[in-house]
């Protein structure tokens, strides 16, 4: 009987939780000025980090 109750609760949560989800698309920009000795990969990751910060704010 416990197993049946747990199974019912699990199925209930699996079907109800996605029903309240909402998708939002956020577009943001980030810039970074490369200095001497930095690679483009580092500059790109720092610009991406700045864009993520701006999107959260």
C-alpha cells in the first residue's frame, strides 16, 4: 500500500510541475576590450559573463 501511495505521489508531481513552467527568451549584449597577452577565447568568455550579468539584472 505504501508503494502505491508513493507511486501516485510521484506521478502527480511529474505531471503537475511542468504545467507551471514558462519559457522566456532574454537577449543581452556584453563587450570586453582585449588587452595585450589575452587570447580571443578569454575575451569571449569575459564578454559572455558580462552579458549574463546584464541579463540577470
